[in-house]
C-alpha cells in the first residue's frame, strides 16, 4: 500500500513538474513573441522615420538650392566685364561654393593681331537629389568667370535641363576685347535653335543696357526644383 502511495505521489510530482515546465515554456514563448513583435515594430518605425527624413530632404533641399541659385544669379548679373575687378567679384560671391579652378578662355584679337588669354573659375548648382531618385530630369546652373590683368573680361552663364539636345540657355557677356558676338543690331542678340526651341544662345554687347541685361539673366530657376516643367529652351528663360 505504501509503495503504491509513493508511486502515485511520484507520478503527481512528475505531472506537476511537467505542467510547470510547460507553463514556463508557454510563458517564455509568449515573452519571446512579445519581444520579437516589439523589435519588428521598432525596426518598422525606424525605417518609416528614415524614409520620411530622406524624402523630406530630397524634396526640400532643391528648393533651398534654387533660392541660393537665385541670389547667385542676381549677384552675377551685376558684374560688368571690363569694369568689375577680380577682388570685387570674389567679395560679391564669397558666400557661394567655388567649383572648377584654372579655366582658360582665349580670343583672337584682330586689332592687336594676337591671341588674348583670360583665366578664371566656375560655380555650379544641381538638382542632384531629384534626378538621382528619377523624380526629375537632371538640371544644372553654371557660371564661369574669366579675368585678364585683374579685371573681369568674360562671363558665361548656362541653365540646362535634361540631357542630349534639350534644353539649354547659354548667356555670354564680354568686354570690348573678348566680345565676338554680332556687331550690328541691338545690344542683345538671341540665337534660337531647334523646333521647338531646344537651345538659346544669348550675346550681350559691352554697351548693353540695364534692361537688356535684366532680360538676359531672367532665368527660370524653378527648373532646378520642378518635376515636370522646363521642356523647351524658351521655358528656361522668363525675360525673352
């Protein structure tokens, strides 16, 4: 009788231990599932936050770049070849990141029977974020400034949207020695190419009026941040 009681007691003890172990396993699995759910939730929230920040940056930064480019063009438009010195140019553009160095421009001067040479540097603005995400065609604003004997001799400005044959506006302004545009006509000449117009080449004479210069530099810089505009050269320029 005692042996039976001991066996029953042992069976009860084993059953109790198995029940406790099963309860512990169930509890452990529950804790593990909760921990995994919490981890997955944190990862998902982190990914959403990272994507939100990335999208906000890619959308907002081009507008900042466009604002900077607008201020830059306003400053560049005030620089007069044959008048503005290199030190004055550097002071006017000191807050903008300078790009390419060691640029060289040459021009054959028939009057002196010699080749004139000017050296300079450039500046660039891109819509890299939008174009990298394929939200917009690549867009670039660039300016090159050339100096001779410490004075601005030539400046070129271009705004391009897309690649290949479309679309480009190129502005050229030089002093008397470096000017190679049309000698007749008004103080501004515009060469339109393509149908619809894909390129516009603008030459400003040294005696160009302030009004003509304002028109020539009236670039549509919203093209640096727009997604679907600026599909012709005419749309790149507001003034002409």
